[in-house]
C-alpha cells in the first residue's frame, strides 16, 4: 500500500544521495547546520515539491502515468544544480544566498531581481523574491519555479526536449545550452534510476485525501469557537491573504471563512 511517507521518502532519499548533509563543508555561517536538522529540512523540501507537482491545477513537464512524479524529480534535480539545497539559500539568509548578483531567489534560483514572478497567473504574478524564501514559503518557491519551467518548455517547444529548459537557465531558447542540457538529462536519468512502482493517480488520491482532512479539520475548529472569536480569526485571515483579496468582496470573504467555504491558500 502506498502512503504519503513512502512517496516523500522516495524523493527525499534521492536528495540525500545527491547532496549528503554529512559531507557538506561550508565556510558560510548561514549555510551551516546539524546533519539531523538538514535531513528534516530535506524532508520538508521533498514534501512541498510533491505537494506542488501533484496538484491537478499545476503544470507538468512530462506526460504519461508518472508525468507528475517525473516533474517532481526534475524540480528537485534543478534545485540541486541551482542551490545544492543549502540552508542559507533556502531561508534567504546572508549575502551568498542569492546568485546572479543578488537577482536570483530561493532553492530554484529564479532570476527575477526586484520584479514579480513573470507569469500570467493573477496570484503568482504578485509574488516577489522575498515571498519565495524561508521554510514556510518552500511551496511558493516550488510553485513559481514550476510555472517558469513550464513556460520555458512551451517557449522552446521547437527545440529538442533536452534544450527546452534554456529559457529558465539562460533567458533565451538555445540549442545545446549546457546548463539546460545538464539539468534536463540529470532529472530524466535519476527518475529512471529510481523509478517508483506507484503512479500519479495513486499519489494524487493520497494528496486529495490529505487536503480533505485538512479542510474538514479547519471547519470543525472554526465551528467549535464562539461567534465573536470566529469573526476575529476570519478577519485576521482575510487581512493576511492580501494577494487573494481581489477574488471576493469583504462580505463574501467573511461569510466564506465563517462557514468554511473558502480556502485562503488556494495554491497549497
């Protein structure tokens, strides 16, 4: 039987093989951490990358019965090349946490500078670099990164598959662009080497059950609170969800929060 732990461990074990924390020697203070802490952080990264890749509304880089699982491995492989899963890059701490002269952000080192994520998505397009760093924002880094990878694959669809990440890696569609070729080849080969027995459908079912339990739990907690307390909590949640506020009128948002109809983190 497939469980969430099995799926997350499948991806995190690859990451631990690629960049073993016990072998990392760093002279960057913000990058230093205990091996046990790094292992837990890798687990969080793997879970969040899978959360994003397995979401039905997320783009995927590959087709087939395991296309989303392949996508998750590709995302992790690109993160390895871009950041090595370093603590300082993940958390956005220190002067060495951003590459390209300080223009590239988070584990996937998206080169957006002070601008927002370049996408037509109305929510993602409000995110800036600081919104993508930190453990709690790993899912945002993964979401924005996947959208930019898919954008690159579409823009370079006239090129062979191995070259289609070149917009992501260099800003232009280029044949035999070595960064794109290396990252694509690594992701494909690692998936084949660690190919799982489970499929996208099985894993997505696991994730949908988890989301259902999470939503039901929120509703039960809200309904158990006094009316005034529910109102205060909802107003705080509405205020913190500023990037989603344009979707509903204030009255609709408050009513939805009070009665459990709205989720203010629709991408998670």
